[in-house]
């Protein structure tokens, strides 16, 4: 399991949210408190951000080394600032390659995407069914081999072809995955396919996240709004970064944050 982080609010330096909190993502990489699978997040990391003044595609910095061992992250995070930030530290699923093509965040146009979770036995179960739903254009955009990038591809297929909002596209993506994992739909699995999909998505002006699983308990996910340390901002994270009024995201739900920073929660049924 990975650890995720999303920020939307006034423009800040990356280090304020990435490095300085007492239980920062760097600390979570080697001392997570709520991981249920794996002990460390030592298989790389990534951070993505939108330019606070320009309508450009988002920027990313990725590495396959543990974040605690990345010599450039301190200097980078004290230089770059943004109002929209996504980051993650990776605990790779067994059998998945440790290379940059499998590092998140994934990017398409203005969209940044990070995923914590797994589709059990992905190559033998939903790998081909997901690809069968993709247009050639989206299919060709997949560079790596992870279930995470395939979930993102399905999300893009639904969003672009149906002009869906981020929230609706994520909802549709998760319900399709649930249908494919259901034994009557996918008879190769008599018990159903276990999957978990904690996702955070940003387009620079909104955050949309999910806490979702089938066959197991979803990984932990929290949200925080208008903390004195980060006023007029929302943070979504796998684990609380510091003491504050953190709220556990409900299981089987989507959390949406718009320009007004209101929190809207939608049940996935």
C-alpha cells in the first residue's frame, strides 16, 4: 500500500506540506501508522503540482529511490510553490517493475492522479477487461504496467468520451470496476476479485478523492479543512500529517472539494 497526499488552497511552498509536518509523507515512507499491507514505502515517490498563475499542464518530479534518500527533494520543495499539490510514496505490488513509468502521479492534460490500493492478481484478472474498454487513443497513452495507471486510463476514457465531471468520471470508473470484479460478470473468479482504490485527482481548481474497496477494508484516508496552519485550504491524506481536526473519509465514498472548499461526500452504491 502507498501513502497519498492532496492539497488545494492558497499557494504554498511544497516543503510546507511535503516535508515540514511532524508526520509528513517522508516520515510515512518509513514509519507509517495505518498501513495494512507492507511495512515501508521504499519503492519510489512522486509529487505533482499546477502552476498557480498559468493554465499549463501540471509538473511532476518522480524518483525510484525512497523519498528519504532523495537528495534533491529538500531543495526542490523549498523552491516550488503551488495551490494544487499531489504526492505519494510507493510500496510496489509484488511483481511490478520498479521504474519511472510505474511512478505516480500520472498526468493527462490538466489532470493529476494518484492511487493507493491494488487489484488482486491484476494481470490475471482485470488487466485485459479494462484494456478492452479503452479507445486506441487512451490505450496508447499507457506507459507502465500497474493497475493504478489502468484505472487512470479507464477514468480518462469515461471522462473524455462522455464529458463527465471529475466526480462523475471517478464514480463511473469505480462502479465499472466493481461490476467487472463481480463473479456473475467475471466468471473466472468464484469469490469475486478483491480490489481497493483510494484515489486523489486534481485539475488545479478542485480535488476529488475516493475511499473504496471490494472484498476488504479500504485503506485509511482523511480530510482536513481550514486548519490554523493551512487556512482556507483542504488537505486529503492517507494519514493525518499533524494534530488537528482530521475527519476519516467514509468507506465506499467519493469526496469532492471545489473552488469554495466545501466538502461534498457521495456514497458509492
